[in-house]
C-alpha cells in the first residue's frame, strides 16, 4: 500500500534540519501537526502542493545534503 516508505523519513529529517517541532513545521507548511505526524509515520503522503513546498524548504535548508 505504501509506495514511498522513505518519504516519511525525508520529511522528518527536513523538519529536524530546520530545528523545528512538528507544530512549528506544520505552521510553516500550512498543515496541522497531526498531518506532519502522519507524513513522518508514512500513514499518508503530502498532496502535490505540499510536496512542492517541502521541496522548496529542503533546497533552502541550512543542513541540506547532510545526515
């Protein structure tokens, strides 16, 4: 059922690289804290618009490419 099991880990690494809690990260992306939690646990995947926002954040992350 889960075609992208790596996605949740990628979201979590991005959030941690930005030094944010799930709550603050959720506000930044424009979703709920529960949504971020579900992404990180691979329960659901981001909609395309949210995935594009995550990609923008990842590119601007100060720790990009590390870890």
